[in-house]
C-alpha cells in the first residue's frame, strides 16, 4: 500500500481515517504562488496512486484565511515576461491569436494523454521561466487545476476563511466546497478591479458551476459573497460554524469515503469529459464508464448484496397491509443502508 510522503515548505498533510487533510501555509496571509502550485501538483499525483486515500481535503493553514488571492508580484512580472517571448504580439491579430490558443489547446491535449509529455513540457517551461515566467505559470496552474478536477478521489475544498481570486478559482476545481459561515468570511473574484481576467480558470468553471449570469455578476462586479449567498447560488455545498467546521467536514468526508472509488472516478470522467463535447459523444463516454464499472468484482458483489437485501426487505412485503408512510420508511431505510456503504466492502 502506497503512502503519500512529502518534504514540503507550504503544505502540511495529515491522514484522518481515509481522508487526507492538506493545509496550505504561506504567511502572512496565504498568497498563492507558483511554488505552492508545484507542491500541490506533486502531492495530487501521489494521492491519485494511493489506494488508502479516498477523500482529498484542502484547507488553509493560517487561521481565518483559505487563500487571500494569487501573488500580485508574480502576476505583475507577466506583463514584461509576455513581451520577452512575444506573447503580446500573438494576440494582436485574429490569426496569430488563433494560432496561440490552438497551440496551447493542442499542448494541453497531449499532456492529458501522455504523462511523459506533461513532464517534458513543464520541465521546458520551468527552464524557460528563468527568462520568462509566462508559460510556466499558466501551464503549472492549468495542469494542477485539471489534476484536482479529474482526481480519482472525492475532493473537498474546506474554506476556513476569506477566499479571493486564485483561491476561489482553486476551490472551483473540487467536487464539494464547504465554508465557515459564522465569522463574516467572504469569497470573490475581484480581478476586474485591477483590469485583469480571472486567469486561473474561473471564466470557464464558474459558468459551468453556477450559470453564466451569476458568474458574470461575480466577475464583472468584483464584489464579495458571504457563505449564505455563495451557497444560495450553488457555489458552496454548505457552510458550518467555525467551532464545528473541521468536525462537520470530516463527518461528510467519512460518509463519502464509503463510496466505491471505481464509480467515483467513472462518474467524474462522465461529467468532466462529457461537458466538453456533444450530448451524443457524452452518452458514449457514459456507456464506456458503465461497462468499466460492471466489469469489476466490487460491482458484482454489491449488486448481489442488494438483490439479497431486496428479497429480505422489499420483495417479501405485503403491500395490502402497508400504508404510504410504511412504504416511505422502507425506501428511506434502504437508501440509508446503501449510503452507509453496507452493500460492498473495500480494502483498507
């Protein structure tokens, strides 16, 4: 069984049951940096290969702060660094801009398919960063955020304080987002206020999460949402009081850790890959992943256990003697039995 090991400057990891808690710490206020992205990407790669970890939780390691926002000094250098490799000239005409966007799309596609190619591109971009940081910053950010989004585990952003800019973008990559709701903490995308784009993926992920209108409102106004408003529009899964925050998130993580990991990975593949293509092709992806799940002993064993449960609790019912309330109770008991992972077992 593989165990995640890291000698990290910015990340503190702690295993709790089948969950890995990761605290980000960059004093004084947790500005997100390229160095932090590097450590996170390395960690996520390790987590993907560790069967003992079923839930990945990312939180702030400084009290009352998740991520303030991305490091402005690092972003500021992009203005001159773009010019060093002529990126500013590529966007001057429609043709050259199309060449640039198609090149980066093609490069990301190859990195998706070949891990060795991803390592090669990131290594080259990092070497180049000594002269111009532009390509490395964007590629390391894009690769990390997609790695989190596609991770074959349940992922939770435990937003334990204020969260802006790059922090909001980072949290948007997770399956679930919880926030402390009783301390006046807020989250937002204020980039427009300094005349830049939320360049860590929010222009693409937020419309998919909360709809185009609300995403535009958040990004164009550059205002702040408290936990209640963010939850109302669907950006947050939920929010808890500070005193019970970690306990509540862990309770949720423990429940989600009982989900079969093959199905978790398959559902995430269907959703993320399907959202980038046509309905017709998305249904084909769904069929592929359904076949994959049905080809496992875990699925066959779970189905057999469920059929035995149905014979004992459902098929033997005398419908003539049951009230509507009785039937509803049987349904709820069945759902609870399944949700608690009692139909299958997994290796610890």
